[in-house]
């Protein structure tokens, strides 16, 4: 007969990925009694760092960006247990493939005028961007938005590969208002992307805001150092791992959340508030009391499929890896999305004289690739690496295939309805708070910032 463990707390957090861990961190700081339920045997979600044969690689996100004050604050406060590692200066150099050759991505308007990536017509169009009127369609897709303001070649060889690198997505589907709100707001507030960026640079910043440098980051030893530090600060006693069959029900004084542990123990958590940080696809089973129509507007969110291939070389004999990596525009019609030079970006990721690379396949436009066998994946990677990285032979000392069937949510035109539904449900069910990557962005900085906001909603 299974036993029942009853817990009384102020808040239950569902999910111990980066969002849930950051939420727990700020709840702990505020001395609020909480419990975190996580279905996996470890915390961190998709953020998992592995060290093997002298290589340290990521099984989920490879990098973050110091994009808000929450990131700054967390790393400052956890400095004793987690060391922030900013990418090497060479990270500023990024490459785009054009006609089978790597070209430097422009770093500013002057570079954009000189680059061979854009046509002469579009170079003049870029110069005229500050004088172009703002768009009036809030649901204009990203492809249309960019072509209207900056031209076809800028779209093909700057924005399309950028979206491949961030969303593994399709610019014809993504809506800037939801997927890239800062970009959208530049045009709406200032009437220009270039002009808006210049004007924003003159806005007075606080001391913390001045530390938001937009630099690429990881942690010494890998990103798991961050999730582990958040977990340790928050207190392992506040976490229940391998919690299965999690479901929430409204109760007289709040909510009752039920779950079952790996050893068969039934968990019953009584709280005033419930915070969900899981993917949209998991909400139907977790929130059975929510009406089917509302749930459908949340769970219909599309997640793209991505394959990551980790390559390690004890002795690198290919092209010079002197940048962030290379992205491949859709127009080039290759079988991979891009390559990250991880051992160039961060220290101790490969043996001295060696290299660690992360290669990506799939994405929205090539969902079919997820069904390839490991042998077929290796064949494609070998062919592309020998062609694009100057290798005479393909004999990596480390070869790992990591498949993500629900990798990155795609913020399309339906996102507005999803965001409105979340607000309606939170108003209807007092104490229910719905977070996770179904809203507020997909990057690590977005997840950390949302975690802080979710916790503050309980203060």
C-alpha cells in the first residue's frame, strides 16, 4: 500500500528547468515557503552539461546573453558557487554562408554597406531605413517586416540565418510583435530600427542596467553550474524530483497539487498559489480543471524539432575557428542549420590544440530530418564538415547526437490569443500563475527574468 505525504506551503512550482529554478531562487530570498515538483531525476531541464574525454559540451542550450538585470543580479549573488564566463572577444565575429563560402556578418551600418552579402540596391535601402514610415499591421510576419524596411538580400543573408540560429524557425511564420518585441517596438516607438537603436543608446541607465552588456555567456564548467547553484541556494529539501502524474485542483483555500514519487509515495501539496513553468504541451494533464477551449489555445503552440551534433577533435586540422560560428541561410539549401565554435568561445571545452563544435539540423523547414537514423545523420555531418570546415577526413574523437523533439516554441500569429488566454485564466483562478516558454521569450535571459517575475507575483 502506498503512503501519502501531505505538505503545506505557500507556493508550489511545477518544473525545475531554468525558469522554475530562478523562481525558486527568488522565493527563497523572500523567505516564502515553497515546494518544487519536477518529473525528471535531475534539475535543469534541457540544460545539462557533460564532460567526457577532455571535452565539456552542452546537451541543451549552448549559450545565453547578458540581456537584462536579472542575469546580472543572479550571477553577482551566486559568484561564490557559479562563475560567469563571457565569450571570447572573437565571438563578435560571425559568419554567414553565401554561395558555399563563409562571409563576415556586418557589425553595423558601415559594414553593411561594404559587405558582399547584400545587393547594391539593398545597401542604399539600408541607408534610407531611418526615413521609412512605420508599419501599421501588428500581425505582419518577420519576412515581410524585414523586406519592407531593409530589402530582400538583407532578409536572405542576415535575418533568415539569425532566425535559424535563435528559433530554428521560419520568418514567414514568426510575428515580430510576439517573437521579437524589442525589434517591433523600435519601429513602433521611434519609426526606425537604426534611428531607434541610436536614440535608445542615449537613455539614462541605472548602475545595474549599465552592466547589461548583451555579451554571450556560459559558466565555467558548463551551464549546469548555473542550474546547480540555483538549486543549492534554493535548498534541495524544497524539491521533489521524479514526481510523476502531477495534477492540480482548486481547493477551499487555494489549490491541492497531487503527484506520485518513484517509490510510489503519493504527494499532496496544499498551497495558496500554483506556478507552472512547464511547456505548453504538458498543461492539459497538469491543469485538468481548465476548460478544453482555453487549454487548446495554450497547447496548440508549435515546438520545432532540432538535432544537435556534438563533435570533438583532439587535434584540429580544419579552417581557423576564429569566431562565434557560422549560420547557413535557407537560400543556400544545405542540410545543416549552422555550426558553433564552442572551444573558441569558452575555455577548457576541448584538449589544447583540439576543437569542440556544435552542429544543428532540422528546424521548422526540415522537420523530416528528425526521423533520420544515427548513421544517416553522421553521413550528412561528415559531408558538410569536410566541405565547409576544410577537413580532409572526418574522424572526430567525440561524436554525439542529441535529439530535441520539442526544442523551441514558435511565436506565430496565434500568440496574442495565447497570451490573452493566460491573463484570463489567471484572473479567473486566483493564485494560478502560468509561466514557461509559452510566453515572455525563449532565451536564457528571458527565462531567468520571467522566473523572477513569477516569484514576485507571490510576494
